[in-house]
C-alpha cells in the first residue's frame, strides 16, 4: 500500500507559515539533497487548496532555476483537496472535493509509490484523524520565527494526535528532521 508522507518546515516556536522568510539560511546542500531524495522517492503529491495554489503559482516557472527538482515537482501527478476550486491549472491534477477520507484511502490502495504532502493544515489533520497519514517529517529549524495568524502555527486547540518517533536526522546547519509515525492506541 502506498504511504502518505508529510514534510513540514517548523520553527522552534511552532511556526510553519511563511517558511521562505526563516528557512532560507538553513537550506544548504545537505538539506537540498534530503529534499530531493524525499521528492524523488514519491510519485504523487497531495495538497490542500492554499499549498496547492502557492506551489502552482511558483513551480511552473522554477524549472530553469531548480533543475531536475523543479521538473519533478511539475511532472508529478497531484491530488488537490478543495471544495472551492473547480479547475486545476498545474499539470496532471485530480480535484477531490467530496468524500475525502474515502477517496484518499482508495488512492493509497491503488498502484504506485508513496504520496508526498508539504505543510501541515486542515488536510493533514483530516488525514491523521482518519488514519491516512503514515509519516510526519518535521524539519525543525533552530530559529524562533515569531507568531502570526493561527494558520501559520502547526497546532490548533481542537486537534490532538499521538505520534511515535521513528527517526532523527540532524544536519550540520542545526536543522533536525524528526520523523514520526502515528501511535498505535
């Protein structure tokens, strides 16, 4: 069965929003290599509307700058979970607007490799609540990014879930990738 792997940048104070502002100094060759390894190990992406629209707005023009990473981002089949988007403009994209847990479970049972999700938001919480998220890879950055809107924070007061640490990968930059799997309860 295919796995869904979430990859999320996180500051020490729990911020996930606006990562381009606080992660750039830490994105060195080591981080780039790990990011590329993760991307190329998956053969599809799943995203909520905000992440999808942000990525669709920049990645189509990034191939020259980012090389094979950008080519891969644009070429991967994508699943967009949204009730407000009617037409997807970025490559091969299937819009999932109803029965999300059921459709994602079908996709996971289908042919193919793992599915990558960037960022942690409403879709991620839905996946966790329905036992559909298999790995949570938090890229913990050694920086306090400050608070912002609630959607910029990883946690919400109404969401609770338990995870078990599966792996830790420290980088020379001070970034730590902590990989968690849902706890068996």
